[in-house]
C-alpha cells in the first residue's frame, strides 16, 4: 500500500499517519519529522532547512525530493509506505510520480476553528518526535521515551497564519491534481482521532 495524507496544518495528518502505519504495517514517512531530526542533529541539511521551517515557508523542492528518493529505498519501505506532509507542491507531486506509484490520496478536511484549536494545544517530544495535545495529555514529559515536551517554533500564532497561507497557495492545488488522476478520497477529519481513523479504515479496506 502506498498512500498520501493531504491536508492543511493541524488536520491530523501526523496522528492519522501514525495510526495507519501501525495498523497496516507500512512505513510512515513524515518530511516534517525528517527535517526536525536533521535540525536537532545540526546537519548541513538541517541548517539549510531551519530558516524556511521557522518562517513557515516550504523547504525547496530539490532538497525534499533528495530526502524522499533516499528514504523510499530503505528496507522498511519494501511493504509499502505512507507520506505525511509530502508532497506539498505540484512540482513535488510530479517528481514523485517518476519514482513511485500511489494507490490512494486521503484528503483530510477540517474547518478553520478546528485547525486553530489543534495547533494551539500541540506539544512535541524533544526525544522521539511523538506528538501530544494538551486536551488529552497534561504531562510535561513523553510517555513513550521520557524526554521533555515542547511547543514547535512554527506552531506560534504568527507562523501558523503563514503556514495556512502557504498551504492554500502551494499545497491545495494538489487536491485537484490528484482528483484528476482519480486517486483522491476526502475524509471529514474533525472529531476524535478514533472516529477519523474509522472513516479512513473504511476507505482502505479495498486496498489492503
Ligand atoms: P510538518 O511537520 O509537515 O507540518 O512540516 C513542518 C515544516 O517543515 C513545514 O512548515 C515546512 O517548512 C517543512 N516541510 C515539511 N514537509 C515539506 C515538504 N514536503 N516540502 C517543503 N517543506 C516541507
């Protein structure tokens, strides 16, 4: 199974991608997580990406495509993979079509007030990158690895506004791109992670 999760910041792509990857035993490829890991480790790529990520801008397509081309060759991708936060531009989608086929694109749709609420309460683990929300988890340390939780710099309100604007301008055209290819399925992504997961499972039943 090769799948893409599409949707604005705060739609729940990371949460649903993680749940789906566990249930179907496919690799979870999050370009945002990969970039944050590079930034934490202070690699050349991480330093290059930092300025873009902190402003809520997109990292250049060639940098992202280099990461993806390498990632999908890893052993854990042999049984399939799902992309979370990639592709984010038409150029990335076109480049992807040259290196991988895709079975389905799940477009997570949420109203603006849900986006604001979800991003506002989001906390990340500095150790393993797990994602939490203050409405369901009130600790300061990760329950998986014990490291401290923090608020992403790019989750600050002024940066979030830019990320949403960038989504509308550069990423939303992918909805039509994948619709034309007959791959797009739109899911109502408001509600609990569990209820959204059930809607996604219903779509994936045929593909497994
Ligand atoms: P995310 O964790 O998916 O919200 O991504 C966080 C940030 O990483 C984004 O706001 C971008 O700056 C950068 N980023 C992640 N994925 C991509 C991508 N596919 N193309 C360009 N920039 C990306």
